């Protein structure tokens, strides 16, 4: 019996190492799908969409931004209620929980670092306005360096995620698969076998 997955939103789904011979993917959105090592002999991909899915990237941006804000707010509340020691403790606690929950996801670590940089920068501004110019400048410049590092880390993570967000047919068996009316320029075809870009319905 043919597996009917036609005209569906299947973005970011994993089909790794599955036997999907003869499956019907006509008209489906397959951006970000992972078919690594899958057997796709005779599968029909007519009119399907391939390429990069932005879902995971936007999710990372949203979560990293939320962590940066959470760390900043925690520091502010800790400073108000307990003082500078409480502020530092709140930063460490909030960042540690976020990193632990996400299992050390690099983008989240970058968000926590950015939040810490914002706290340090705010401290520098307060010190500067309070008359301690040298301390204020030192803190402000330090926060800039830390923020730059966080930005580098985050951009690197997004770039890597962009690569992983492509439709992947790496090492897949595409013998007699039908790719009519499709564009495969953003798909990973490394190691795939049996692919004919000009293939129509076989006789």
C-alpha cells in the first residue's frame, strides 16, 4: 500500500533511515526534512517544496532573546531586593537554569551571555552617571567585549543551524524517484544514489 503524504506541511520532520519506497509526497512542503539514509525508491515528489526551513532559526532567536531579557530582569530584581550580591546571584541562577534546561544549547548560552553583558553595561552607565567615570567606562567597555563575543557565538550557531535546516537526502536511495516540477538547489544530495534531475514518471 502506498504511503500517502501528499499535500501536507511536513517541514522539519525526520525520516532518517526509513523505508519509504513508493511514498507519495506530491505537493508537500518538505523544507527542513531529513531523509538521511532513507530508502525512497519510486517515491513521488512532484511539485514538492525543498530547501531551508526558518522555523528552528526563528525559534532559537526567540528563545535566546527571552533568556537575555530574563537574565537582565533577574539581575535588576535581585539588585533591588538584595543588592549587588543578589543581582549577581540572580544572573548566575537564571543563566544556569536556562542552560541546563536546554542542555547547553549554544544559542541559549549566547543569550545568557548577552543578558549578562546588558547587566554589566547598565552597571557601567549607573557608575558613570554617579560620578565614577573610570569604573563606568571600564564596565561599559567590558560589556561591549562580552556582547561582541555573544553575538559571534550566536551568529555562528545560526549559520550552522541554517545548514542543518536544508532538506537532506544525504546517503538516501532515490532510485526511480520522481522529481517533476521541483527545485533542488537548496537540498543536500551528498551521497544520494539513483537520482536523475530530469526524471519524469517512468514508463
